[in-house]
C-alpha cells in the first residue's frame, strides 16, 4: 500500500495505490503556495475515504522535482519524515518522468514533459518508447520555450513530439511556430501530473530491489542552461 506525493509545482497530487488493486484514491488540486498547510489534511482525507491508516502503508513515493524550490522541499520533507517514522521504504521519482510516463503508454510519438519554473522558463525532458521499454532521451533541462523547441528540432528524430504538462498559450504558440506540424499539444487534462503514475514508477523500482535513503535523497533543482546527467 503506497502513498504517493507530488508537490513539485503549484499543481499538487496525492494517491493511495495498492499493487494488487491499483488506484484506491487520488486527489489532484491547484495548491499554489498553500502546500504546507494543505498537504497533510488532503492526505489524511484521502486515506480516510478508503479506510487506510498510516499503519497500512508499506512505502512512500515522492516526486523529487524539478519544480519550485519550496514545493519540492515540502513534498520531500513530508515523505522523508513519514518513511523514517514508519520505517518503510522510500522511493524518489523525478516529476518529469511521472508526467511523461502517463503519456508514453498510449502514444507512439516521442513525448516532451514540461513543467513551469516561472519567469518564462521551464523544465523539460524528452521520452520515447522503444520496443517494450520507455526511456528518457535527453537530460533534464531548464530553458525558454524557444530554446526547448530548437533543441528538440536539432535532434532530427523525424518523429512528431507530443508536449504535455504545464503549457500556457504563449508556450504553445512558440512551439507551433518553431516546430509546425511536428508539435502536438496534449489537452490540459492530459497534462496534469497524477500521483498514481508516480506510485507505479516507484513500484517498478521496488521490483528491481531499489529504494532511497531518507537521509540522502536529494531534490532535482536545475539552473538555467544546466542539465542533469542522462539516465536511461
């Protein structure tokens, strides 16, 4: 029974996921800057709806960013505290991975997951399913919409790209202008991060015998024009 938490940006999500039964409850909402006061009550309410107590939890999944500094910190702090107090496994999952994972299972296109960082900058990474395995194709990056479009165009993959996530009208216009028919924008509802996908990725890590140490698990923070090392 896994509790999944994602507070990477203004949009937050929590879910209770049982590997045998799937999603038991999920709550996704626009928390803005109220995550500190809202996260615990929302989590408690979600658990009460399905009759789950903290004693029933066998693991915690948490989004490690990228995203807002305070948002990522709030989710990580709560997850680490619970995992340590309950002595149950903790799995950190990048927020972009969870967002892309919600799309790659249903499309043959390559998927670009996008999160808003404010001040006209965004975090993004490109993903694609190859055979039966989905993988990240690019590093996590922090740049403008124009720079993101140019970077994807330079890859010359000859595939259409489905952009999903926090994509405003101005960003969508830039992508269409620079990529034309090679860019498709997922509907807003399809671009919302859902904690249940975070839980599924955590279960995949658990099945590989992996977990994270609450004392050493770190957030992913991106500086402009700086990318994290590629992981596949």
